[in-house]
C-alpha cells in the first residue's frame, strides 16, 4: 500500500517572478506596527491584489529595477518591486 504525502506549497514574492510568469496570490503581508505598511497593504488590496487572484508579471524594468507591471483581475498595475515583495504567490 503506497501513500503519497502532499508536498508543501512553495511560495515566493511577487517581485521575484520573471516576465511572463504567473502565480496565485496567497497573502499580502506587512508589519502591522508600521503605519506606512498598513497604508501600503490597503492600497494593494484596493488595486485587486486579493488572496486567490491570479497575477502575471508582464513587464519589469531593465536590470531587475523598478517598476514592475502585473496583470491582475483584468487590470494592469505598476508597482515598485518593494511593494510587490509584500505579496506572496504560488508560482505556476
């Protein structure tokens, strides 16, 4: 009798995806004791970066710089890589 254990889901930061890669949002995180993080998290959520949404990195500045452009829920959103790194995704 063989049993297969499910493998843990590997997550990465949205800012670590390469152009053309997609993922599913697992969480949007920040440090709740830092007011600027709370404002940024609220802004990301308002732009549609919600848990379960599929995102695709469609553009990144040369040499891995800012900004990155992601497609989420039918919209194209430009983010600083620092902001994108607050979004955890499962890479597809």
